[in-house]
C-alpha cells in the first residue's frame, strides 16, 4: 500500500536521517529540515572524525534516564545485526573492534554522512539545509512549521529529531524541548554528559597536559557509585580523559541534584595496596639516599609527583632511609585514592551528549509518538535517554529513528 502521509522531519542528524530513509522507503513524501549548511554535522565529529557508529554489545544497562527501560524495545527491534544489515544496503561496510565499538570500514565519518544523505535523496527525500525551524503547530489536524524565512504547511505527521543542547558549535540547542513544551509535554531537566569535570584543587592547572592511565572511582555523598579505567588527563580547568568521560554521566546528573560529588584517582591500579607498599619499601631500602620524590619518579611522571605529595602533606625531600612503614602506606593511599571534589562539569559546550530531555513517560516506546498528540513524534537525543561512551548514543539515535520512520509511514490514526 502506498503511503499517503506527508511528513516533516526537523533535524538532519543520525535519528532524523534514519527516520527519513525509513519513511521514504515506504513511499511517504518526506521533507527534512536542517538548521546547518549540511546534514550530519554531529556525525562528522563523532569518534574524532572516524565515527564510532554503534556498538556490538548493546544492552539496557548502557543507557540512563528517568526510565532507561524505555530503550528496551528499540534495542530489540533494531539490534546491531539489523543496523549492520541496513548499512550494507547503503553500501556502507562496518568494522567491529575487540572492545565492541563499531566504525565504518573507511574509518571516515564523512563516508557515513554521504551514504545516508545520498540514499535519502535517492528515495525522494527533500532536504532543506540552512532552515532553522522556530515553531511547530498543529492546525486543523495538520502540522505547520515556521522557519527563518518561510512557512511550511500540510504535514500529516511531524518528527522532532533536533538533538540536545550539547555541542552548540555543531548546532546543539534546546529547540526540541521548546517544541515539546508547546504541546504540553514534560521535559526532564537536562545536564551535560560525556563531559570533562571541574575539580576543587590548587594544583591541577600546574599539571595541565599530563596524561596517565589509571582508575577513577566516583563518590556520591561519600559512597562509591561508579568506577572506570582508562586515561586520565589533567587540564587547566580540572580533569578529563576517557576514564573521566565514562563516569561523567553519573557525576553530572548528581551535581544537577545538588549532591556531594567527588572522585578518587588511582594512578597505579596495576598493584593492590599491599604489593605497591612492598614495592616502594624495597626500592627505598635499595636507594636509601634518594628522596621520596626521586623514588616516585619511577612510578609516575615527574610533573605529578610534587603536587600529589603536597596534597597528602608528605615531605618529598625525605630520604628513603627515613621513610617509615606508616609513611609509605600513606604515600600508597594517596597514589591509589587521590581525592578531588567535583565542583562542576565543563558544560554543554564541551559535552558530547546531554542527559534529560523530553520525558519518556510522554512517548510510546514502540512508535516514538507522543501519547497525547496524534502524529507528533520524537527520536534520538532530544529524548530523556543517554548512553555510555562507545557508540551507544548513536545506536539509540538510529534505532529510535527507525521506529519513528516506520510509525510515520503508518496509517494516520487520530485520537
């Protein structure tokens, strides 16, 4: 049966493009509006330009929000295997890494955007770039869009796939939340995620640029809540690196709720407390005239040592022969649990994604349609679902866009 629906899609990112292709593939007339000069701008920036397009190890435990189980149906209906099959139909081959992260075989995000855009155009999707939609209304059963230079009318259905406030330099903004609010939908308070953190420290800016592999534990009100391993990068404003990004969702959401947030940095996770104590004790005995600072240079980059010892209130000029077991244990504790109070995130400007958004309570998880507004759909990052680092957010964008596209093409059912 030929689709009779005329459809408007606002947002030419991952979710909007997927929905457009899916609906147009069913024969629908699709107009896609993108505020930037080209579609897929955020896709182009993902994975440092390589595009971490998905992840083979998808699970509900990788997603967060007021109701993370909202993502369950989308992940089941549009698994990684289904997505890979779809990409092949576009001529886009994928490569899965050992850790489950998936990239295009070309290792180039531009090939991803080109594949999706070309396929959409081939199906007859009309793409309007440099079109910033300022309002969406439903008048006499049809949707009407006002852009920066024109009014577009007569749409049977409309999809809001505008993304979030994250990365405003790539077009991130709150327009989707405004549109949702205009229709009476609830918005969960937003917060930056996959973002660097600010710390209460007098020394971090002196260590700016220093990177160390380690382990980070996030504490909320003094209790451990999350743990991550990877690189840790000290910066002029605080702390970054993959280990920090991985715990930033929980850190940011709890900061939003005005809770006490801190991190413990383990700079030498290769040893447990006892074995590291034994190692330092042994070296101190074999090099009795070396200062403590000199002894630690074999474990850490030189730029970190004086600041670590200062925070621990330990004299780095003490010689190996002067170190007691108690003092060495204190050093080890600092090496493996250097505490910093988290004061803020580095903001939406530097965040990869956003938490919060259009409440999943208001959306049908099987169709992405607003429960109280017939013909109005939401997909992707504009929703209150945020994933871990590693391709999870892009996959939810593809999956929710696919479900929305299928529903957009279905027969219009007024409520």
